[in-house]
């Protein structure tokens, strides 16, 4: 249950380029880069409860590993997919409902940080969180 706790975004790597590839307009990209995102994770076995709080919205997500669910990104992009554990990495494979393209997201604890990585259409980005 290494993911349990509250994580506050500390820095981004190539995040704006990733959002551009996702089709998010410039104004929303600029705002999202400074959204002060805080994620609270509660894992019990293969069930997860996440609370995402940012400047723009608060959303609670419940999912079970290996079970598909639907999710709306902050910009309104609709996804369907699931999370699985691969070793010590939480891996999400999601399909955009609007264009059928694949978004891969991973979460991994590295040192004292939660590293959330994204891959979409060949563009990779990271958001790095510290416990908060």
C-alpha cells in the first residue's frame, strides 16, 4: 500500500507538450500546468479510492485493479480503461472515447516521490508529486 497518502504536485516534465498532443487548447494548458493538484490515495487490496483536488475541480474515483471504468479528464476528455499492478508500478491503459487513441499512465514511487508518467501518440510526460 505504498501509494497510500496525500501527494501534492511538485513539478512537471514535458507536461505542456503532452497536453498539446492531447488537443488541449493553450489557455487550458497554461492553467493545468499550475493546477496545484493534490491526490489522496487509499488502497485496500485491489481496490483504490482516489480524491483529486486542483484549482479547477475536485473529483473522487473508485476503481478495482483489472476492471474497466470511465473517467473524465479535467478538460472534459472522456476515457475508458483500467489500472493493473505490474510489479511496483500502477499502470493504466485508457482509450479516448472521441478518437479511439490510447493513453498509457503509470504511477510509481521513486524514493520519496510519486512519479506519474503519461504516454500519448509518442509524447511522454511526467508529473512528480511529494507527500503533502
